[in-house]
C-alpha cells in the first residue's frame, strides 16, 4: 500500500469524494468508517452486505453516524438483479415483465414501492433502471434487465421508473450509457463492441437516455463498451467524446455521471483500475464505482492516490476533479433534503398490508405486475391444473455476474407451498431426458427454462423430454423468444420469486 507523503487536504478529500467503494460484511468495517470521516462521500452496497431490512437500516444508520450526508448506493433493479432480497428472490418483476405489460402507471408504482423500501433501509441512490434497448436477443448480460427491444417502449418505462424512485427521495441512475443492448459480450469478462452508425445509435440506444434526462434523472451510469461510431479508441467510460461531448454538451445532462464497476475486465484488463479511474474522471465521470469484486481499504487508497498523483503531474486537471466532487456533494444534498423533509413514505398499515388484489398499488404491486406479465399458451388439449405434487426440472444456465448465482429462482419453492411434497432437480449442459425421467418417476414434470433460445443443450433436452412426456408443463423465465411447447407453456418474462409465484398459481389453478 502506498500513501502520499504530503499533499493538499482539499485535493485528498476530493479524491475520496468521487469514489463509491464496496466492502465485505453486514456491518461497517472500521476502515470504512475512518475513510468516511476523512472525506469518503459514497458507499456501494451489494448482496453480501444485506441480511434483512432491519440489519440494512442499522448499517446505513451507522454510516450516517459518521457523516449525515453520505450517499448510500445499491444495485437494486428488482427482477433477476436484487440485492435487497438476495437470499430469497425479488418481490418485484424486472423490466422485461413491466415492458411486456406496457402500463407506465404500473411501472411507476413498482418503482415507487421499491424505492420506498430502499429509503426505509437508508438507501438513497439506486444504480437502476437499465435503460438499454435489448435489440440483440442473444445479449448475454442485459436480456430481461431491459424493458424490451422497442426504443419508445423502453423510453416511456424508463421515465416512469425514474419518476417512481425519485418521488420517494431515492435518486435514480439510468444505465448503461450510451446503451448496452446490442452487445454479444459481457463487459464483466471482456470489452464489448457495437458497430452501428451514428444515426442508429441516436434513434435507438440514446432515445431512452434522452427521455430520462428530460425527466430529471439524478444520475447516469456509463458502460464499458466500445462504439467506433462515437469514439474508435476508448470505451464509453473513458471517452471524453462520449461523456463530455455527447452526454454533457449535446444531451444536456447536468447530474452525476457514475462509472460501471471499474474492476470489470472490459476496463481493468486493458487499463488497470487506477489508470482507468483517472481516465474516467478526466473524460467527464464524477463517481468511480468499485467494490463488486475489489472491496478492501487498499483499493480505496490506491484509487485515491492515483487521482491525487494524476492532478499533481498534470494528467488530470484539478478543476475537473473538484467539479466531479462537487456533483457528488450536490446529489448527497438532494437526498439529505428529502430525508430531512420526511418525504419518504413510512411503513404504516396501508403500506405493510397492501391493497386489494389487482389494484396495482401498495405492497402487493409486485405480485400484481407479475400476474399481468404472464403469457399462458395451452397445448393441444385443455389443461387441467395440477392437484398432486410434481417434479420440477430446472434447466440452469450459467448466471451472468450482474445477476449472480446466489439468488434462488424458478417455481419449485412456490409450487411446494401450494402442493406440499413437490420435488426438484437442477440440470446443466450435460443433462439427458432419461436423467430427468428417472428422477421424476411417475410424477408430472414441470420443466423450467431460462433463455431457451440461447442454449442449444437446453432446447435439445427439453424436446427429448417432451417426446416421452408430452404432458410436461414448460415455464420460460427468461426472454420469450422460442415457440411455445408442452401441455402448457408459461412465459413469466423474468425469474424473480414473484414471477415464480404467479406461474405456480396458474399451474395449480389457485
């Protein structure tokens, strides 16, 4: 670990201010509290930091005991990407399901209720929603995290989501600018490249971001993607042409620009996180997100010192770092003002008990949305709901880093609640139909798939299973890009827990 022998206190504080680091554990480590006291203005939370709403509220209260205007950020998209309910699955369907319903008032209500729960836990910056237009159905990292493939649909639901979050004092952060939807590579693993002309980018990728900016989103997150039509040399996060020229000047965004995780290989493998962070701030970013993988004090000090050194050597203008730090403080002031004004709805009886089923508001809004998002296609014969406990065969692809593999998904848990005795098995790329049939025995099979169109092994196994068991119920919990099959085909348009519950209700007729 290297530390600077001498330096300006203001410069050092500004360097700490622009960092949004993570940490390990469900309580704040001493080093984090100490750095907050020295000027660290933001903390990023991940699933590893959350055990319960009560624990999370205590954690954020402890952070604010050190500094009352600290920004507490989280990556809570709802749907497949949840940190608030990492151990059980989300109570809210994700963007793809909301886009499928295409009711902007429902989307606004979902975002408002999600924001209310975040605010009650002391979280005031949400790295969401994804404003990416999922124009490539084979995209390995966006998929159901997008509202859909139509730019206008994505734009109107992005606006509704921003409105919902910010109405309860939680700052929205639309991502991943200028649009991650047409990629075929996960930026956690390598640098994606989008080769389309500027006119297509402006009409497709940029449309939702323009709408979000006009709606007043407080933050925008940059993407680690290369777009030669805009900058043939540097990925968006490190590109002055994209962050300052396009986002700031052309599109008029005056809020906080946050980077995607700097330890992601799209940047780290080429530039390193220290050099990448300096280039990002110089390009126009205001906050450096780090901590999804690197979550220790040493990382914070390395990045702080890299920024200070870059200012002293003239590589990074001091006024650019000062401007970035001031934007962080401005957003912190906005969130603190909302807390002080008591604008965050409480947890009174109406909020905790919900409202009448189907109302689309209150605590039950996630289930309402999940039910409305279902597409149910019967097979050739009329479907009779299951009355006996089935065997659930979950065909499980490798989860991308953003989703993670710690959050449960599927329908087995919800079917087990309705049909006690339900059994389940999880299968990967080496699965055979015989293996599933042996495990199922005489039980009715419910086959659960995720992005069937992207996985030939999954499609082959399912078709072989249906040859022997045509009465199999098929539940697609990813993008619904394949032809319906099975005695009953249910597309949930996402793999959140609440989507599994909605499907289980149809399967059982309850």
